[in-house]
């Protein structure tokens, strides 16, 4: 079965379902990074505070599939969600040597998080948001690529943002996700 990206409303509902607790604020920031940055959960959990350039709206991804790093651009709205987490993180006394997205409980404060937490959490949040289909972290990546394509970004730009080694990987990714979009784009071609 082909993955169907979340609609904008579904993605926003999922982010809104994160509670306003410390862990919920962190989780919302993680999911915003997955959604608007097109990152993988494993790479997202490796982000350090120094990897975020707040002024230029850039995040350095050092560890990703294939061992390659890259820099992604993040939009203002997502960056605002990350800022809320950064302020809460600072209030906890977590220093810059810990992962940006870190444990918030007293026993493990500042420690690295396991991706299984988010794989479990997204299923719960989807139910709370009223999304009645299978949800998983990588679905945000599909959604990011689909939305960038819908917004008019070319495949080369999407490929760089997603960290694909070749444009053909991104092209295949887009064809698998939204063949209906590709058909619509082809129908709109003019002489």
C-alpha cells in the first residue's frame, strides 16, 4: 500500500494534540521538525542546541541514513515551536552538551531519547487528534515532501532538504506518495 501523506489539517491536529506539559512541548517540537524539516526521527534525536542557527532558520543534521550530513531549512512557524521547547529546556537547567530533544524526567534529565518513545506517542496522538488511519513518524517525512512539491518546489530542492543521495530517489518517493499530484501537474502543462 502506498503511503498517503497527512493533510495539513491532520498534521496540525496531531501537533495540537501534544499536551502543554514539558514532555508534550518537547514532543510537539520533535514532530514539528519531522513535519516541516522532512527529517528522520533518528537524525532529529541527534540534534544538539549548537546545530540550530536561529537567525538563519537552519538546522545541521550531522548523522543520517548513509552517514551523510546536511543542513535543512526550517520555516518560521516551526522554528517558533522549537523556540518554545528551547525556553522550557533552558528552564529545566539542561546545558548545551545534551541533545536538544532530551529526556525531561528528573531521573534521566538531559539524556538522549529513544525513537521508540515517539513511535508509540504518535499512535496515541493520532487517536486523540481523530485521525483514523495508521500514523508513524516517517509519515511526516512523506508529508513534508508532498507539501513542498504542492507548493512548487522542484525535485532537486526537495531532494536536498530530505538528504537523498540522488534526485531519482526523491522522484520515486514523490511518485509513490502522490501519483494523483503528478497526473494533475502533467495535465496543467502548457505549450
